[in-house]
């Protein structure tokens, strides 16, 4: 039988999980682990599902285990009850110190909101959902300035404003990639800095 992967004495992420979360992961891992020497579709599916348990909430067999672990962690942290506080202080006649009040804000992001489980969306867990759209023109201008300030360029403020106008659906990642590509084109042409011709004639 394949051993449980977290039984070694090395440091691992499982030591920070609660008992209920570890139990959910252990149950799911036991159901989906591949048998010894299996190389067929079932064995490959077990390895795939176990990776999904550890990596995300995909739409497969491993997603339910991760969902249960996430819901358990969102239910709250267990209050610490140390030996000094629980036994020694009471033996000396002192009142035990109250547990600290946790103020934890949970934030999540996804590009597939339609696939979220209803258990995550109930009140008390994910209370507010904000849709983040494309940045405005002013935001694109600031993003262009932020990336262009890191490289040598000869673009004026009007050039950057025009660049933000002709790229209405550009995100931060798109702008970063555009600046990197323009830098590559400038280097290929032996230009010391990025110019407007880099964008107007990218392959010339």
C-alpha cells in the first residue's frame, strides 16, 4: 500500500491544517491514489485527481476534497489553549487570559465565477462579489508610465496618451507584454531606446 505522503517528519503544509481539513484531504487521497504499478487510465486519473486536491478546486474527483478543506478553514480558527494559561494560571489562582480576537479578511479571485460552489457563496463566507473589468484610460496611462519608466524610451506624454487610446481593452498583463515586445524590437534594430516607430512599424 502506498504510504500517506505527509507521514514523514519533514516540514510540510499539512502541519498547519486543522484536524477536519486533514481528515478531508486524507479521505480524498485514499479514494483517488493510484495502485502500485498501475499505468493505465485509472492510475493516471488517480495521479491527476490527487494533484487537483493539492492544487485547486477543479471540476473533478479531487475538487470536493479541496472544497471541504477550504470550507473548514473558513469556519474559523481554533482558539489557543496553552498549558500555562489553562493549568498554571488556574493553579496559582489567576483568571485564564481570554483568547485573542482574530480579525481575518478573506479575499479570493477567479476568472470562472460560474463554477463556484454554492457552499462558498452563502452568507458568512463570500458576502460580496466585485467584478473587475478593464482599466479605464487614465488607469492605462498610469500603467504605461509605470512600465515605460523602467526602460529607456523616447515617448512623450502625448504618445503614451495615444497609446492608451488605441488599446481600450488592454489589461496590466497586456501592457507589460506590449512594452516588453517593443523593447525586443528596439534591441533588434540596434536602437538605444523605444520610440514611437517601434509601435507604428513593429516588423519593419
